[in-house]
């Protein structure tokens, strides 16, 4: 419910009262779980990331036929998903400040989740003998950079963006996945 309110009204314009009314709890009940509405946003982001990871791992078995293609498709899927759902923060003038307030440990947990997925893929593909090596840390950086690029694609020449973005991803995967 909070996601829909954030998406329709923006984070700053959504009140805690609106959230609690929508879900049918008291404001005191809200504060039992959250310090502020930004913490709700962080939970939404974490839940969404978990769903993206589940989506990626659902295709693990079939990925042994084309590890490169699976990694490419996963990066593209996540980037498009992030861009499509960025409506919750697109009109927030201080979104970077809101995101910077996130606890450092939560940011590290997010990276660790992605790292774990890449290690899972690496181990599985090596076991299946479909790859020789994977530079997990470099691919983690590629993944995070790709998301940032895609979320901000309107700042680029839209005619060329997809082609250049694909070249970036394809060449990075070729370099770090053997």
C-alpha cells in the first residue's frame, strides 16, 4: 500500500497517516515497526530486490545452456524493472538525500545479496562445466553500474542509449565470464 501511495503521490507528499489509514493500523502501530516513512521505502526496496533475485535464480537450471545469455538477461531485466518502478522517486527533489540516509549496513547487505547470487551462479556453472571462470567482484560492479546507468537513461541521447548500453553489458560479461 505504501508503494502505491509513494508511486502516486511521491515520498514527501505521502503522510504516515495516509499509509496507516490505507493498511488499517494506528499511527502508534506504525511506529512500533518504523521510525519514519523512509524506512518503509527501504523495506520496499529490499523486498523488491529479493523478488528480483528470486526471478534470476528461478532460471538457474536452464542457465547452464547459456550462462552468458542468462547473465545478460538478468542484468537487463533488473535494469528495466528498476527504471519502470522509479516513479516512486522520480519527482523527489531530495531523493539522493533520502537514499543516503539509509544505513550503511543495509547498503552492504544489498551488495552482499547480489554477490551471493553471483557466487551461486559461478559455483553452479563451474560444476556443470559451462564456464571456466567468473570475476564475481567485477560483475557485481557491472551490475550496479548498469542499474545506475539505466535508471538515468533519459539524460542520454535516447536514440543511442540502448545500443551503447548493450555494448557495455555484452563486453563486460565477455571480459569477466569465461
